[in-house]
C-alpha cells in the first residue's frame, strides 16, 4: 500500500495508510500483520515521496473480488483513476501475492508483475512475511529482497 497525497480528513500519507488499515478491517478483512511505514522516492512523474507499507490479509474472496474491494476503498479515500501511471495518489492498494499461488486475467496478475524489482514493496513485505514464497521463482521474500539490495546498494 502507498500514499503520497495528504487526505483532508486523515492527514499526511502515513496517517492515510493507518486509516486504510482500519478501512480494510471495517470491510471485513482480517488484517493479520502490518509492516512499519517506509518513505521512498516516487516512480515516474510524481515529485512527492511515498509512504509505503505492507499488510497480510486473510479473506475468503478470490483475487478479482478482493481487487474490487480494494479499489472501492481507494475510491472512498478520494482516488480517481485517470489512466496515468505512477502519478500522485492519496491511496494505492495492490495485491502483491496470494496464498493460492498465481492468478492471471486481463485486469489482474498475481504475483504483481513488478514486485521483485521494487524495494518499496519488498522491504515492508519482508518485515512481516519474509518466508512467503514467490510462486513463480520459488524464492522467499527475504531472498528476493537480498538479491535486490545486493544488486542496487542504494535501494
């Protein structure tokens, strides 16, 4: 999850993420673990730094149903999807991994196609689920994080 826009009710991005966790619980999801929030530089054109975190959720929803719920929560926080990638946003909720393995359909691919190359995903996720395995590579999150930070010492 990430945010780099202040919310009129919840405040700065770190507080937006805390409110998002409450929204996930209010929506009936069991939030089993939440990482610390880290701040990272943006990808693409946005100039604002992001607050990023990860959560382990338990739900009986399949990935497309969960995606619909996450997008409803994003909309409730004021996110407007304009088709522009990597822009500033009040809340971004992604499905990175799923305990059922891989999932692919036109609007959703799990695991997230880019997560292995993103420290802002792997660093928080490793804090709370270091032994989870990527169903594609078979590597744990800790192993993927180690490979990424070894490849880029500034990450």
